[in-house]
C-alpha cells in the first residue's frame, strides 16, 4: 500500500509550493466575524509551514465534557459532548501524531505501522436537541430544517458550495476571552468542509471552550461520523488572545473531483501547540465549505458567550479557498442564522459582503 509520505514526493511538493505561492499573490482578503471575540489584526504565514515542521502537543490532560444534567432526556448520562452531538465514549477514537485514517481498510494506521479496525459504533448518537441517529443514517428532521444535519446545535454559519471537492480552505482567528459566566456551556468555533448533499462526515479544525479542557480553551482536528464514530486528532490547550490558523486540504492531484486523502490542522501561532489529523474522505465529496461556524451547548444567558473585540466580533479572516484545480477563488459567503427559536436571544444576525458579521 502506498503511504502518505510516498504520495508527497519531492516533485509533487515542489509543484504544490509553486502553485501556492502564485495563489498567495492573488487571494482576496475577507473577514468573517462572530460577535463577541478578541482579535488583533496580525498577519501570519498562510501556508502553515510550521505545522509541517513542528508538532508540539502540551501534556495537560484532555477529555470530552460529560453530557451533564442539562442534556436532552433521550441522551444517556454516560455520553459526552462533541462538535457533532452526544456520543458514547467508546465511539470516539483519539489519534496521535502520525496516525492516519484509512478508507479502504476501514482502519486507523498507527504511527508504529500497526492497524486498528474501525468498528461500527455499538451505540446510537444524538443531536443537540436529542434526535437519535444510528450509524450513517441521517435524522428525518422536521421537514423545514436545512443541512448540515451534523451539528443541529449550529447557531450561525457562513458557507459556499460547488460540485467538485474544494482543494483547500484556510481561516485565521484569535482565541477570545473566557466567557464572564460559566454555566457548564460549551462553545465551538471552526471552519471546515463536508458534502453538500447526503453528508455522513465533516472535517474541521475546532476551537472549543469547556470542551476538551474544563473552563478553558482548546484546539483539536475532527472527522465525524462514519459508522457512527468520531475521530479526534490530539487536542492541545490554547490561551485567550492567541492567534490560530485552521485548515483542511486535499492531497490529490489537481482536477480530482473526489479526493480520498485529506489533512486537517489547527495551530496556535503563539505557543506552537497544534492538532493534526490525516484522514480519508470515506467516499464523500467535500464540496461544501464553511468559513466560520458558531456551535453551542447549554447557553443559558448571553454572558455565557465569549466577550467582544474591537470590531464587536470573533473574526475568521484572511480566508483562503482553493477549488479542485488548486486555483484561488473569492468565496461569496452566504450567512445562515438558525437561532430564531432559541432562548436566550442574544442579538443573532449577519451582514455581507466584504465582512460577514455573525452576531449573538
């Protein structure tokens, strides 16, 4: 079997570098702002070269937050919270640096060369509202809700879609201050990719509050939910004010409409901590891109959200989107607000075109 290292030959990497350098001179700047964060306008390398050179993971213990007493009645008390809903702990696979998710073998290839089969999860999982989902089966829903089906706890998001998979998406954002209230709420902020129709998995670099680390911020790369399982790259702690870069890119030749090999990564440019996940697409065409997403659990009052920055929002900026030919495009983001019936109401909304401001 051809390894990922073999696929990234010197010639292939050289071609990609030239393509990326050309693209960097053309990319239009754009900001996506989620109201409530702390942002300094600092420009960093968009190539994330430091991820390829150095992977530093802090030793602070990490674990998914328990479902807790505020969970929907249908969710068992031994389940945990993820960016995809409630899962049994046995259905969450933690991948270390060097591990790779393989589609054809349905396995995780560990860095030491051993293989671990990915078994169908023995338990159902649940959406944020308590809707039960088994394996890859999509929930029926109420007939009026729109995708993404993964993460009905999404509050607001900016997205675009096409036919073939995207070559890459990159966003920069800053870790906001801790919320002034702590009611056990969980806040996720991320960009990412999934399939526009018939999605069974989503790939995303995630910043989370009260998620992997209690009463603190942390980062992790995720792929969910083939066979009802969740795959998480090694998480790492981050601090308020740290500058992040999150990306998803495919490892196939230009023009590949459905690429089987992907990298998901997020790096803290201040402390060097990062999370990387090398993964299969599990047969999906990642043609739906998200420039910024706000997802929450257990928000009881508006002060459960992070505080605001000088622009009144958490900014996902310096957006970089490549099509399947690895050509830079200017994304015409559409902002979707799904918070209309939620309590509390915290001034949710959005605006276009040069900046997308997602308010709460």
